[in-house]
C-alpha cells in the first residue's frame, strides 16, 4: 500500500514538473507566444504536426511564409525552428557570430564527437581544409579542368556505357559514382579515384591517396599546409586523411544530388527538346571558339548550361531551410519579424534556432515569375539577348555561384559556401559532357522527388534510359586528354603551388612529404 502511494506521489511530481517546465521556462514562454505552422485543433497538436513534417514540410513552410512574419516550425525528433520572413535576411546577415552562430548548428546536426571521434572534432575546430579550398583550389580552378574532364570521360563511359542503343541505368547511383570518381581525381589523385573497391564501398569518402604526375591534388596541398604549420598533431597521417574525408563529405553528396536533380528536371520538362537544342548549340559554339578545349573563359561563356543548373537548384532545392543559426548572445537578439503591421521587434532568447524558408522563397511568385515551372534558361535570357553588346558588359552577371537573398542553395553573406566555385565548375563540365555525348529518353512529368524532413532527393530506385550519341568518333574530353598528353610530351609541366618545375623536377616533394603520403595511403587502404 505504501509503495503504491509513493509511486503515485512520484508520478504527480513528474506531471507537475513537466507542467512547470513547459509553461514557465524562458524557452517555453517564447514558443507559446509564437504562431505555429502545421498545428491544428486536435489532440496532441504539436506532436502530430511534427510527424507531418516527414512528408509535408514544404507545404507547412509555404503556409507560414504567407504571413510575412516569424513563425515556429515543428520538426520531428528535433527542437523547433524559428523561421524568419524574407524581409529579415539583411538583419540576420548583419549580426555578428557572437550574437548568432552558424557553427554550433552544424555541430548539432553532424555530431562530430560520435561520427568522427576526437580527430574529427579537431578537423572542425581547425578547418584548414576549407582554407585550402579558398586559397588553393579556387585560385587554381583552370588547372583542374583537364584532369577532371578526363575522369568524366572515363567514368561516364564506364557507368553509362558507350552503346548507341538505349540501356537502363540507375540515375542516383550512377551520378553518385561518376561524381565520386571525378572529384576524387582532384582530391586524391588518379590511382585511387579509379579503384573499384573505393568507389563501391566508400563513395562519400576517400579510401586512399594516389600520386599524380604533377602532384595536382588536394591531398598534397593539405600535407604541405600541415608541414607549414609545424604542429606535430597536424602531421599525423590520420589527421590529414580525416581532412580529406571532410572535403569528400561536403562535396560529393551535394554535387551528385544536384546533378541528379538537374538531369531529372531537364529531361522530364515538357520543353526538354528545346532546352537540349540550346544547350548543345552553346557547347559546340563555345568549344569551337576555344580550339576544341574547355578553358576557364570557355566555361564562363556557358551561360545556358550555368542557368540550367542554377534553375534546377532553385526548382528542386536540396534544403528547405537556409541561413541556419543559433542565438548565442546571453542577452538574446531582436528581429523586425512581427509583421508589417507591427513596429515592435521580436525578442529572441539565447538557445533558439533560427532560419529562413528557402523553399518558400524559391517558389515566391513575387521573386520568380511562374515559380512552379522549370525554366532552364530563366537566368540566361537577359545575357543571351544582349550578347556582345555594351549592355552585356554593364549588366551584372548572375551565375550558379551568385548568392542573393532570393537564391540560397549556397547560403548567402560572409558564410556562403566557400566551395561553390569549385562545385560550379565541375557541374558545368559534367552537364556539358552529358548533353554532347549522350541521349536520355524523355522522362514522365509525373516523376516526383522523395521528400524527407529537411531535404529532397531523387528516387533512389529511379532508372533512366541512356545511349551514346553518334556525333563524334572521339569525345571532346578524349581529344582534350590526347592534346594534353602531346603537350606535356613536348613542354615542361605547369608550375604548381608557385614553384617552378622543370622536366628534371628539380623541386621534388620533400622526403617527409612523400613518406606522409605513403602513410596516408596505407592507413586508408587498411
């Protein structure tokens, strides 16, 4: 009898504690004062709204967006988000990292302590791999074109075949493998990027490191940066390979899904035939103007290719929310987010997660005419109209890498994705290669993406029919590869990392650098 009384008292205490915590804490009072999207008058309304975000998050964001003020977004298995209106983006970007922080949000989502261990924790705290993206990769983009295009040719031929009659391939799977192989030609080198075991078992991570004839790979730059810091911890091969894995993680998944979306959007569009005529004409014209080789200036002239990818990133956005931050200032922060009819600011306490509704912004008819229609040349029409005129020179160019308050796949402001220039170059090369060398059977307009809680992905089981085009006996990439080999046979290698390199290779990598590469290769191979 006594034990039953004690049990009931304990239960009563728990119920009272829950009531107090949900009614009187700072966070609870804040959330109770907000408008919630997707919450209906029913039993357990917020809990059921969280479940609905699994497949209905886009509609919930659109419904909340129409109010033009901040609203709460319930998310299953997570804390809610405070979603700010489009008008608050300048305010959000103007706030310092000591007031609202982006890094802490990424750490919460990836949980580095559990997914990558102590080494991964250091890679996040001292992210020199992203410094390399800014200082090395972005500056040397023209030098990467030849190697990447050569790998595209090999990977497309391998995974999509060279048969001139239609055959079925899995869209998502083959895109992932092609992107993994081509990107790791830059990240790890020629040997490992073609290793079948590596591609099969670890598409999102580099399983090894290989030597390129001219050391033109990101791994070498990571090693040299580690030596330059003269920190024993940075010279650990495990630390170096962890940094390479981090680059693979952020680059491959988003790039392959963006390309799969682009292919899907392009070939299921009712206007796909017209789009393909324009894309192929542009590729042939630009390639001819550049002597049959892809160059940096030539890629910049692919305005229709660029527009097609950018439009797909708007139309089939990978993430439904963007500019994610957490309020970290102990005093909280404020936003003018209470609607146009209110002059009082919204006070947000510390610990609240904030974002903007990227999907709803990308589908706003006031920002994009016919927002629910895929218009491949939406962003290239103006540039094509004034091509070669003085107006073209005075108009600001809008490309994949251009971030604005209405185009948010790469974020916006000072924390915009530093790797977007590298990713854009690779995606343009990939789409140009595809439309020049392959036909894809037109897809049904009824094909839909798979909607997850915070993202959208192509159906993993979707198969498409492809065939090699009978346009050229030798692809442009193969011609470029041959020209490059002939050029290297008669001239000295290009200088890398600012060091003159002769045919005798007087400036060889140091013995310690070579040993470090060998240890990294052995570590990942095991």
